[in-house]
């Protein structure tokens, strides 16, 4: 708007130039340039004053319209509408609620109607702060990441919720564990479906985390500056496998006992510390799982491994945010760049 007005006024100044040789629209003299500078400044001040006047007039009109509306407005036909008093009471109640210490402790900033409030809300909210400031547009495509990381986190939440439900009815005792699992399927409301959700979510989480690791490796997202986050992701992958392995014994059925017996016996083949690790896992000198083994695996499954995984996930999400979001597609190789340049040169 300013440029259009200034352009029209500058054309008028050229026509009024005292030098007849410089009245051409394609040439400028000192008089024309000076006039253009003055006209630009004057035009900007004029438009700004009009905007300020319009803004103040709109505010005054809005305030007058609010004061002019009566409590009961009568319309043709005898219909009445008393909205001012109701709206006033709601506004007063809302304003009183926003002035309470509880509201201010939760919502510390105003409505995000200005860039400053938007930035303050983003920096003060832990969930919004997880998102990076800028992300690659190509990295946001669903066909690039397939949301494998988000699916893995969602499955972890499903496992946590269903696992807490199962803990109410499960007793980690070798004489009662199998009976508790059978009771879930027969006497507990929604027990069988919750247990099946827990079991299938565990299988799907192993698959989704594995695919996520493959996708990150294939796209080269482990490279600088994301090396540390790649290590954290590897630790989370191992924790996922350990969670699945430790939960395999808890039903205390034949397949679970035999699987854990084979798995713990594999620790004997580790050099130097093999025998010590086997004793810690099995809970003594026995060669097969006992009550001590069950309580160890139960503690690892419901407390230690989930706690470590939650901490590692928080670090993982924080590093994703600090590294600028998901890694975009890798740059083209030198061979592709040379081929593209050669193709461009041949067409030109």
C-alpha cells in the first residue's frame, strides 16, 4: 500500500520537475530523488496515523456499543432477549476465575494472540516444548517416518495401563501365579481382553521398535549431530527386548518356565562373569526357575525396566527436540550430483 501510493506520487513529482530533460519516467534527477524520499516518509506517516485513528475509533465504537445495549432488548412481535446481564455475569465469573491463584499457577501466560505470548506458552509447557522450533518439511511426511517412534511410545502406554490392571489380580508366587492367569480369563470382568491387549501390545512393540531402528539406520539419521540419540535408541531397543523376556515367565506355564531356563542357562557361557550372572538371574544354585526366579523377574518387569525405559524415553525425546526434530532425507551422493549437473549441461 505504501509502495503504491509512493509510486503514484513520485510519478507526479517527475512531471513537475523543473528540468525538462528529466521529465522522462525512466530517469531521476536530484530533485526527483529528494521529492521521492519526502513523499515516502510523508505517506508512511499519513497511513500510520489513519491506521491508529481507525483502531481508536473501532475501540471507542465497540465500547459505546457495549454500553448502549440494554439489559432487555425488545424485538418486533414482543420477543425479548436479555443477554447483556447473562453475558456480564459470565464474563465476571470468568474474570474472577482467571484472577485466582490456582488459575495463574496453571496458566501463567495470556491467550496466545501475540508472538510473545505464543513463545512464552511454548517455552512454559512441557508437552509443547517437546516439539522443535523448526523441522524439515520432508521429515514430516508420513511415508518417511511411518510414525514408528510414536507407535512404539503409544504401545508402551498401552502396556503400562494394561499392566497396572493385571497387577491387581496377579500374585508373584509359584503356587498361585498360574491360577491367577486362569482366573483372569474366567472370573475377572474384561480380564481376558486386557491380558490379550497386554500380550499383543508387547509383540507389536518389539516389531515397531525394530522397524524404527531399521528406518533410522537406513535413512542415516544416526549421523552427526544425532550420535548420542542413536545410543539412547539402542538402549531403548535392548530394554524392549528385556521387558518382553522378563514378562515371559510371569504366567508360570510350561512354555514360560522352559524358555527362561534356556535363556538363563545361556548366561553360563559368558566369559568370567557367566556363572555369577546366572546365579543372580535364577536366584541361587538351581538350574531351573524357582520362586526366587519368579520374584526377581516380576520386580524387573514391573519396576526396574519400565522406570529405566521411561527415563530413557524422556532423554530420547529431549535429544530429538534439541537436534532439530526428525532427521530429514540424506543429501544426494556425489554421483547423483555429477549426473544431474551433466544432464543440466547437456540440455543447456
